[in-house]
C-alpha cells in the first residue's frame, strides 16, 4: 500500500511541476510552420488554429510580436516543424530562429520562391508530408535545421527541399553570403 501511495504522489508531483493544467495550454498559440520572406513578411501557421497570420516587421522578432498581437496569445515556437524560406541567403535568419526562437533541432527547412502563398493555400501537414516524401524518394536531401546550418557554416551552401506551387517538390541550394 505504501508503494502505491508513494508512486501516486510522485506522479501527481510530476504533473503539477510540469504545469500541465488545462488552462495554461490554451494561453499560447503553438507554431507549426512559418514562411519567411526576404522582404520581412512572415506567415505563421499553428497547430490549433485553421487560419494563418501574415505579418511584416523590421525583423523576424517584430513580425512575431505583431502576430502575437493579432492572435491575442503569445506564440510558442519550440514545436515548430517547418520553416519555408524564400531567400537563398539564409544563414542569419535560420541561426537566429534556432538560437532565439528555440526551434526544435528536427525542424525541417525548405525553400520556395513564394512560401507565404504556399503556406496560406495549403495545410502545413500536407507540406511536411510532401517534403518527407521527397526525402524518402531521394529527390531532396535530409534538411532539418541542424543539418542545413551545419552545411551553411562548413561549406557556405546547403541543399534543401524545394516546394513548388504545383504541389511537387525538388531540390535547390541555399547559401550564406561572404561577409
């Protein structure tokens, strides 16, 4: 009986410490995918919401702050699954997102010349599936953010999956400019 009591107490303590109360989960928007354009426009897609939010800013953080004002909730970025970039010079923004936004190391990075439009017109889950299939079929390389940043830092360029408006995928190179 004591063993059961101590086990139950331990489980309850863990649940309380983790902050899993039902009200706290709904106080945030959980980012699933983001499209980043060179012009400063960011498009956000969330796990628990059907609509996307498009915002501009001086940088990614100010655009994220604008999206938080529009959505009425702080945005949690730690579960983000997909980043779509439309600029081929991408080291600075990806490095910032990994370090400051605390993206998951498994977050996939893809290129599209019109990522915001693709994210507004398609479900993020579909885009992630297209990318995963392109990798499995050998059309595109593994392109998680850690691999992409490693290649950018080591070689100055990285190959990533490319999402096209017709629903197909390919491969393209992104690079970092020489300072």
